[in-house]
C-alpha cells in the first residue's frame, strides 16, 4: 500500500500520523518506507533524534518528481507512507499522485473543516489521472472526553470523501515521544494513544488499498 498523509494546512498532524502509522505497520512485520516529502524534514529530524535504528526506513524525497522517483525505491517495501508537505504546491500534487490512498488529518475545528476545500480540490485534480485514488479524513487531536461537535461532523459529511471511524485524541505522549525520535508505541505500547494508533492502522488496512 502507498499512502500519503496530506493536508496543506500546517500543524494538523501529518508528520505525527505518518510516523505512527509507519511504526504500527512495521510492528505487524511489514517492510515499511516512510518518505519525508516535506522540505522542512521533520520526519528526518525525528529519525535523527532516535538513539537506535528506527523500526522502518526513512528517506527524504521532497521534489515534485516524487511520483517518478518513488517506484524503484518502493519495490523493496510492503508499504510506503508519505509525510506530505504543507501548502498547495507541485510537490503536494506529486505526493498525492504517488499514492493509492490519501489520508487527510483534520482537527475538529470549523477552521480546519473550511480549509479542507483545498485538499479536496487537489485530490479531485489527481483523480483525473488516477481513477482508483482513494481518500479519507481522519480526525486528529480530539479533546479527550468530548464528542466531535455535530457541526464539524455535519460539515465534513458535505465533502465527497469519508471520515474514518477511528479518532486520534489530543495526548501529550505524541509530542513527548517525538522529542527522542520515538512513538507512543515505544513509550507506552498498551496505553490509550497506542490503542488509537493501532485501531487507525487496522482501519486503514481494512480499506483494502
Ligand atoms: N494527537 C495529538 N496529540 C498531541 N499533540 C499532537 C497530536 N498530533 C499532533 N500533535 C502535535 O502537534 C504539532 C504539529 O503536528 P505535526 O508536526 O505532526 O503536524 P504537521 O501537519 O506535520 O505540520 P506541518 O504542516 O508543519 O508539517 C506537533 O508538535 C505534534 O507533536
Ligand atoms: Mg509535518
């Protein structure tokens, strides 16, 4: 499976989710490649902060030729996860075209919902070349013990792409683990955050991409 975690909005959790999905897939025994398509290099910084070898490979491909450059590299892996760049750009288009599934993290706020227009447009443009391109929203940073506001749920339902059932909550473990190049699956593998990440990965795999 080739999936791109993409949203032009900054700070929605693209890198966090890309790293965590990669780790969860690797724990299943799969050979996983995380492609850092963000010139900021956050995923590469994450890997560099880690003491031991990450449980999956991390490479930087942050040029708009990504969709051309990836296939020969990807052939040695079971899954490729692309950590997409912020902003609408040729690089973002290339990351989407390189993928079979686009996972769009979105925070449960009306601002994020409105801003999703842009990524929907990019996905629709890419679908012209790639008929089988699938895409899903995943809600990230839900405040624990709160419901997703009905207005947010209703607004997302207006868009043409489905919302995954699994929701990722706001938890300090996501930020804390990143500081040392780890994930919540390293620091608390049975904790609530890890459970959400494993459920998310399972739901993504069940899409059968
Ligand atoms: N579920 C979460 N709980 C707590 N903190 C989170 C969660 N998701 C992301 N964060 C934190 O929010 C910040 C932004 O997340 P992240 O870097 O993954 O977003 P991004 O979409 O990749 O940003 P950019 O657009 O700059 O690449 C980081 O400090 C990260 O640790
Ligand atoms: Mg990022």
